[in-house]
């Protein structure tokens, strides 16, 4: 399994996060997504579809509701109480309240940003870290729920180094989930004075990123050989004895939706079902709730002996 493999739940939820961010960004972002949210009719020409899209009205009740929830919770300024202690601790905590992330964000503003993210997509990550250099104190780093593979940066850097200087062309290389800012804002953010020393640093950065990605691919390939050397579990269960999922039709009723078998998507670049069956002696993915990634985690915790 490659180091950069994404979790199955991440793969399943990412489209929902992208749709939610697009809706919160407003009508321009929804229309910019084109046929993803406004399908083109079979009888429409390209010109007719553009007119159809321009005339469409999008009432953004979602964004208004989200803003209302945030305003409701922050209708009063939060009260931050710092514990007492030595003067050095009190000074450090006072600095933390005024600058929680070492970027000048007060802790109340940081909390509001976290709340906005939770209301939007249901989750938000915060890393509590320590800055060893001055000012030598703890700080927070916020991580939003979105794709973190850096493909947009790779494509834009490659375009700049190839000689492209039109920001409109750079923006076209962005990832589809980047929808919060308007097109003009994205283009303005990419304008710059590309002197030779800037391009040198940019070239070094791009080569380093590509090298890291290639090394990750090599690591993923190197894991295949050790896996092949894992001994076969002698307690192989016959096909007829293996647990099976219940038939979907058995759970159907007028009140209950039919059983829907989800795809066993794991984000893995390689199908490892046969190797896992050989190692465990049984196809554990036949158990409801277990996919390939779940079996890998199970083996990492208890080993390949399923008789335990």
C-alpha cells in the first residue's frame, strides 16, 4: 500500500466536501462547475447551454444558514480565562490568546474559523505544535477537510517554468475543489515578477516535489516483495465455508431502503485481495464492514493467524 494512500472514507466523502464548498461559495462557483451541477440537455447547443446557465438562478440558502449558525454561536464575545501560574507561563499564554497560530490570529478568531469548517463539512483538524525558536511556545495549525495531494501546485509550477505567464492559463490548472475564491482573485494571487532567481527557487521546489513523489512510488513497489514472502496460513477455509453477505433483497421493504453494497474502494493503487486471502487463508473482505484497507489494519494489529 503506497504511503500516500487515502482512506476509503476519505475517498467516499471528498465529493461531498467539494459539493458543499462549491455551494457555500455561491452562484458563481456553482455555475463555474458547469454540467456537474447543471446538466446540459441533449437538444442544447453549446451557445444555448451557456445562455441557459447564465439565466439560471441559485438561491444560496445553505450559505445563509451556515452564516446564521456561526453568528448565533458568536453573538456574544467568547470569554477566555487563562490559568494562573508562573509569570513566564502567564506571558506565554497571553501571547497565545492574541496569536494562536503564529500568524496573528487571535484564539477567538481561530475558534470561529474552526466552527465555520465544522458547519461546512462536519470536521476540522487542529495540530497543537511547539515552536522551538523564538517565541518558543505552543501554537495551533488548522487543517481543513480537502484534498491534500498538491497537484494544483505541481501543475502551476510546471506551467510557469515552461514559459507560461498568463494567470488565466494558470488558473485553469487548479484542482476542481478550489472554489471558495472568485476567478479574478485567483488570477490576481498568481501575478508576480518572475525574475531569474525566483524561477531558480521554483525549479528546485518542483524537482524536489517530483523526487518525493517518485520515492513514494518506489517505496510502494518495494512493499510487494516482502508481502510475497509471508507464509501461507495452513488453516485455509474452503469456499463453501466462507462467510457471505446477506442477499440485498432480504432487507428490502416499503419502509426500509434496499441494501446497497458499497464499493470496496480503498484508494490503493494495486488490488491486494488475492495476497491478503493467501496470507490469512480466508477472504476476510466477505465479512460485512471489512474491505481491503480494513483487513490490512486488522493484520497489522493481530497478525495473519485468523484462528486466534
